[in-house]
């Protein structure tokens, strides 16, 4: 998914792992456990445009993306 933002969050629930890649480079692995909660996938120092790729193991459910700190100008 292409995005333009400083921060990217996703509401995950279940049990498993999510591998996060930005522009085809793996940047982090997130361990998911339990009830749905908001996880920060991207936390940049300034707004950026990039390609976000997620690899999710069975047992993880993704619900909704949110984006933060987008500024114009």
C-alpha cells in the first residue's frame, strides 16, 4: 500500500507476527498477542511517501489503518 504520512498505525488482534517492510526493505517485526490493540508500524521524523508491505502469520487479524502527523506545505 502506498502512503504519505509521518506515522502509520494498524489495529491488530490475535496471536502471531507481522513483518513490516518499507519500499521492499524489512524495517521491523511486530509480535501480536491478545485482544485488538493499536500498533505503530511506521514512526518517521517527517512525513514521507513510501510503499508499505506487510507479511502476516496465520492467527493475526488486521482491522483498520490510521495515519498521523501529515502536514501540508
